[in-house]
């Protein structure tokens, strides 16, 4: 394979009122045609900054040293017009955050077709037809319908698939995939990664895969580079880096990966009395067009007891998040009832609903959208304390600092704003805010999907400790089955708006009764050896 991208001694820093902050410190990498290179490391290690430097989209960052060469041409010094010709056509980007990367006022088909029109690959009519085909290839159901919808009509995973389709639309030579499957369930993750692998094989497309999922990196990458604090600390083949890691940091990352296997200790099944939360016969439909309605939730009944974690798993669009929003009283059901602590709360209003809000808190799937960009981290986490009149000003600031420490953020972050944080750091702020008023039930909608494995392990440890100390109940929405196996007492499997299987976690994972549950489990990247937590051979 010949070299396609060469990065030599790259240095990038961000400049603000507090001075310059180095983000990439002398990184050298190369990617060959047809190769998949996985870049792994903690949130804030510089992975995304490195990727954005390649395509000239640093947004406040400045390249202060080194060189970037693409197909023999220096592009770190290229003009904006020259970079525009490369971006989308020769280098495709799958951004990390689908919630902020699509225009909310344009239909999906229009946005997919735009990249074809900009680069002269189609006119308006043919672009519309091509967009439907691209959406189909990206794994969206009913692509013609999706093309007529707006981003807010799709789930997070569906929006991510749209972005993947846009990145691949022009058949680029290099695809930079920045956490391309972090919002996807395992079955769609496999389909998308199979698509990327097929494109690599058929057309010689190279892939720079930025991910915190070491199992995905192990299964899909030819080589892996491990990044920490703006530096590459280890590179090699997937088998070398993950099978025989040389650097202590790499060893720590591998040790933090949760296991899906039966070696996970089974959580004891406890006897329960009256449930803290009971949802009965929930229905919710959404009108997509004048003539088409989607049943997002169809006759769903769930119970969550004090001190228990009930996980809800299933594909993107299966109704998991809509069910969670109904339970948290953020979306009204069309039918059914929600009971909390013995009280029917389905129709609460005014002060009664406000009192419920303190007892039921939510950690949203997308921390960038759920955090006010104008507020500092300190004010964001203090908001629920102030809203519910908890503590005085000094006490609230001390409580906020303690909460940040609990979610592995230093007190120095108190005065930062969301835009100054990585995706994983923003998610930790969102978790701290939800825990601030000491709720009885926390609805966790993909709470660790944006986190690298080491911080993910810290957050899961935190959630487990707080649950034990405070007798918290969790409704845990997730597509990461290994995380579910570790955290959940019971698991409910959803598909097409309904619950197809529910039971103790060990029972569902080890002896699944429904064919769809078996399909989900079969799609998870697996260990290649019984004594190693990660797969060391490519299977795609």
C-alpha cells in the first residue's frame, strides 16, 4: 500500500484570554491507501483536534508546527478554496456530534444531495434520487421517507447514519470517522463498519477511525495509534498494541474495557415490593407526513424499583428514548399511565409536577445540546440546586466542586464553558448536574456513549456507588451491551416500539429467548481469545 496521508511533527494550540493551550504536541502519523488506522485515547487527548487539523476545520485552533501532506501535496498551508475542493470530494468527514452537524431547517435528502451538487457530481433532480440511495446504503429504513424528514424527526443514531452517508457520497480517498458509531446500536454499528470496510476494499479508500471503543478498533483496524495529552504514546498493528501493549497507559485503557461475557459477576436478583416507578400500557405515535404516522411506543409496560437499575436496549428508533421521555414526564403519552411512588403522575401540573422534577432527573444523550453554551460549568451544575432552593451560595459552590470531582473533572473546570470541553467532558458535566438535587430516579439516556473506556469506568463506578449510598433507581437507556451487563439488574429489549423480552440481566444475556435479542448479542465485537478482553483479528 502506498502512502496517502502523512503527518509530520504536527503541533496545534488553542489561544484564548488565558493564553495558549497546546492540544497536539509533535504528532507524526501516516495512513496508506486502503488502510484503516484507529486513533484511540481519552477524551481531550487531542484525537479530534488532529483530525480537524487535517481538513482545516480547527475552529479556534492554530497549527504552530509540522506538516500535513495528502497524496503528495502539502495541505496544512492550502488556501481555503483549495481545501473546499478537497473536503467532501477527496476527504470525507463523519463528525462526532450528529445533533449539531445537520441543518435543522433543511430536509435530510436536501442535505445529503448538497455534497453531490457542490462537487459537480449531480444536478438537483439526480441529487434527490441519489440521496435516497445513499440513505439506504447507510442503513436507514424507509430511505425515501427519511429524505423528506428533518433532523429533529430522527433518532440520534439515525442522524449519525445520515452523516456517514454524506461523508461517503462522493467516494473519497480518505474518510475521517470521528466516533462514527458512538450513537449507534450494535447491529447498525456492524452494518456501518461493514460499509466502511467494503469501501476500503473495493476502492482503496483509507479510513482514519477515531474511537474510544477499543473492541471496534481491535476488530476493524489494520493499525492502532494510542494518543494521550497531545502525544502518540504507542503505535502498531491491532494485535501488537492490544495483545502486547508496551505503554502503561495502553494497558490501563485495555483493563478498563467492560466485558460482555459470563465472567461478569451476576448482580443478585432482589425481592421487591411496590415499584418506585411503574409504566403501564404506554402508547405514543408521531405524525411524520400528512398520510403517515409512526408508532414510536406501542403498549410498553415497565417497572423500576428503589435501588435497582433497569436497562432498556434496542436499535436506534426502537422507542427507547421516547419511552424514557414519557416516564420522565417530558413527553405526554397518547395512552397508558405512569405511576411514581404509588401516585399516578401522568397528568401532574404546576407545583406537583415541579416537585416530581426534583425526584426524577435526566441525563440526556447529547450533552452539547443539553448544556447552555453561555453558562459556565459551575453555573450549569448549580442550576438545579438554585432552582429547588438547595443550600446558600457558598454551599452550592462547594457542592458543585464536589460533584465535579465525583465525575472526574477538576475544580478548574468551574469557570469553563461547554465549547471549551471535549464531548466526554461535557457528558460528565451533564451527569453532575442531574445528580445535584439528589433524585430518587435518574433516567440515563446513553450516559456513557461519548466517554472513553477509562472515564466510562469511572462514571460507572460512580453510578454504582451513588446507587448503593442513596438507594437510587436508574432507568438506563443504552446500546452498549457490555456496559448494560455490568450495571443493570434487569434488562428490557425493545424493537419497533415494543418490549420483546425482559428479565434478569444474566438470564437475558446468557439464555436469550427472542431471536432479536440473539441478533443484538451476535453483533457485538467479540474477544478472539478466552483470556483476552478484546478481539485481535479483523472479522470484516
